[in-house]
C-alpha cells in the first residue's frame, strides 16, 4: 500500500515512540533488579565480559573456546535462577516489544509487518466516516431468539431461526478463516433481518485476531474508488490501495450505489483481484442472486456467485430490525 510521506513519517514516529517507551521500561526493570538482588550486577558484568570475548574471537576468525561457551551458558543459567528465586519471571529482563514479530520496527523479513498494515488501515478508517462504532456488534450479542422458530402456513423449508443458526455458524467459520482462499461470503435478505449486524460481527472478530479489516457501505466504497480513478485528492490512491489489499473487506448494502460503467469495472476488479490474492470479501445486500444477475454484468455476477458462500436470512423484518437495533435482546 502506498502512503503519503507525511503518513509514513507519522507511522514511523509511532514506532520510535513505542521503542523508546519499552526501552525505558526495560531500564527501570534492570535498575530494580540490581537494587533488589545482591550479586546480580557482578554477574551481569561477567556476562558482558564473556560476550565481548566471543565478539573478539569472531572478529579474529578464531574458533570459540569450549570453556568460554560453557562459562556463558552457566552465567545465563545463574542469572535466570536468581530472578526466579526472588519471585521474578525468567524473562523479566528480556527485550520488551509491543510486536515481537517485527520488534517494533514495522517490518519483518523485509516486508511490512501485520501491525504496520493494521495502522495503515486505521488511517483509512479515520479519514472516512462510513464506518460506525462496531463495538456492540459481536457474535456474543447475536440473539437467535430474535428469529421465529415457526414456519408460516403454506410455506416450506426451514424456519427463520434454523436459517439464522446456520448463517451464524457460517459467519463464524468465515471470521476464523481470514487469510484462507475461497473464504468470500454473500449475505442477502430483506431489510432488517440482520445482514449488516452479522457482517459486523465478522469484522470485529477479524480485528480481534489481528487482521486488517475495513467496513464500507457500497456507496462509500465506490465513491472512494472514483476519487482514486480521477485523483480527486492526494490520498485517494493510497486509500483505494488499502481497500484492495486489506485482509478482510466488508461491503455493506451492495445495490444501493449509483451504478455506471466505472462502478461495474471497479467492482469486478476489486472482487477479482482480492480473490486472486486469497483475501476475504464479505458482501451484504437486499438483492437475491437473480436480482444481482439483472443489476450487474455477467462477469460481476459470475465472480460473486461462483466464489462466495451464500447466506440467506429470512424473517419478520420489522420485529428483527427493532430487536437488533435495541441491544440485540
């Protein structure tokens, strides 16, 4: 993802601050141990001297004396024993990192770390207001009793509650498989049956698990793509790139956007490229498969239908909508 220089500098300052904070914590811990444990400072000096000797051997290109390696191992073991004997964890003086994978640098093995990518995504969320507070929208708040367990007279098939229970299981599976291929999801049904709520449960679980995840209404995401296509503001290309490459993208209310050739093209490219990269896309819509086929081009319809697991939610729209928006009780 391409960031503006100012944005990149802001993220790098964040990592500088994290490393400085953790360095101070480590120094405070060491000072505390030196004051609390007799003989600890002398042992630290011996360990430092042994490491210096090893360094000199490596510079000279000579093999390490077995006694040197043995003495270092003994001193490190005594150091750990002193810590645990005085009630401290064995790793109390190990380096402290918010993200051990990149050691708070933002990069691991020469590529952007997952923590860096989450920070990139947060820049996008702070720039656009399409995403509302998702704090209450979790699987723990999904109330199956909001759905009727009866089948209306003259109808066939499972009850709304049975359908919702299966949808709930499928949504959890999707959330747990972020990063796996063939993990796209289409959730459709009438207004108020819980499509948006379920998709937000998925995004909250993905973020909890450390994935980069973005939520957009269909109207907002295609406005963003149009901004990028016409370079309407400096950040537009960087933000569109984040949308294309985040681990999870939720597109809510597909079908409510203004459709034109640009939207058709961007929708196909977005879904196609994300599928090729093995990234997860969740789409919620009021449109059923036949309506999607009528509203969009054949290639867009094919990409959505052939690559998505499909969830249909049914039920009494008004009753379910009111219960979900009133605390999911």
